[in-house]
C-alpha cells in the first residue's frame, strides 16, 4: 500500500525514531510502512491518522 507518511513526517522534522516513539512501534516498523513493505493494522492506521490530523484515505492509498 502506498502512503505519504515520509512526507508528513518530514513536514514536522521528525525522525523515524520520533514517529515510532509517538506510535509506540519500532523504527523498523515505521521504515517498512514508509517503503510499502508492511501494511499497518487498522488500529495503527487510525493512530497515524489522528497523530497527523488527516483522514486515513489521505495518508494511505492503493
């Protein structure tokens, strides 16, 4: 699944580690999501959506 997570993270000048800490996941998980190698669970997608104050569809897309 494609996403704009890296761009959203960069807008806030957050490292992958910063985002991982905010989401309570590993940095490797953030990296895998950004590269499209891992699709987040629905609860994690909602948490990401709330953190960036965007709809899930604005962050994740086919």
